């Protein structure tokens, strides 16, 4: 399984770091998207603290033009090298495009104040082709793993019959 984790600007990257470590240790491919280079450095520091090798990638290295063309090869190269790519850029759009291109599950980690905005972003991602998105509260324990396991969060899937 491939998982794209979108971290909101207000969220604490340390909250998701242990979950990313757990997923990576269990053979899952994980890509993290966060807002901006400073946020990427914070995420990478949180990953180092839990032993996750990560690599920062700018959105321009992964998404071409109008964000419709995802360079899956760039992401695959880093994942194959044992790193978790941390893409900095427009969190909602980049995460949706990457999740769609990789046929991945999308987990949006938001703070309590940003959950409603995150649900709108998740709905847009699903409308754009992502099979499933889960919005989780980053203030809770193990938000990513619990969201993927159906024990937390708001699950957004395509509606049947349109």
C-alpha cells in the first residue's frame, strides 16, 4: 500500500512521525506533503528523532506545470533508496495530485480548527480521482495509523451513483 500524508501548516510534524516510522517499518510506501521549505525541515527533524530517513523535495521537482503531471519516478527513486520523500508546497493540491498518481490512500492530518477545511480538500481530492481520503485530528494519538485502520477520522470516498 502507498500512503500520502498531508500535514497542515498548523500541525505538529512530530505527531505523524511515529506513524510514518511504523508504516515504513512495515513495508508501506509513504510520501509526506507539507507547506513550505521550513515545514519540510521541521518534518525531517521529527523523522530523524524517530529514525526515519527522509529527503526534502520541492513541489517543482515532483509536479510539473499545473500540478496535473506527477513525476512518480522521482518519488519512486527516493522510496526505493529507503527514504520517505517530504514534498514542500501547496499541501492540498500537491497531496491530492500525488495520491491520485500513485493510486495511494490520502491521510490529511489537521489541527482541530482546520478539520472542516481539510474535509473540503479531501472531497476535492476524491473528486479528482483519489480512491479514498481520511481526515484525522493531529491532536490525537497515532492519527495516521488510526485513520488508515478506520478507528479515527472522517473517511471520504466517491459517492455511489454520483
